[in-house]
């Protein structure tokens, strides 16, 4: 994936950009597992049967992810 700005990603995905720097560059990596996080990557929080990726957005940021793509506010209660 070519490096894109956070604003470009939000436009491409019809997403809503909440907070942060809209011009920050994201990429080239996209991960769904925080153990695979690389500096500058995009973390995609996927809800699963046993684990919800939204619970790991802070860990992804601490590991170097520039942003997280989520389907809900990571601080709100999710589907369990």
C-alpha cells in the first residue's frame, strides 16, 4: 500500500476522521493484530467471536500505529 494521509484514508473509506492530525502519513503496513504493529502502520480493529480489536487500539498506538480504523468508539461498550 502506498502511504496515504489520514484524511485520504477517511475519504476513500467514507469514514469519519475523529481527532488527530489529518495530514499524518499512514503506511505502508495495515495490521489487524497488535503483535504485527510496525511504526507508522494503520491498525484495523475487527470485532471477533472471542476478541474485539477495539479493545486493543491503545496497545496498537503504543506499539507505533499512527491511527486505528474502527467501526465504533473504542471507549464504548462493544458486542460481547
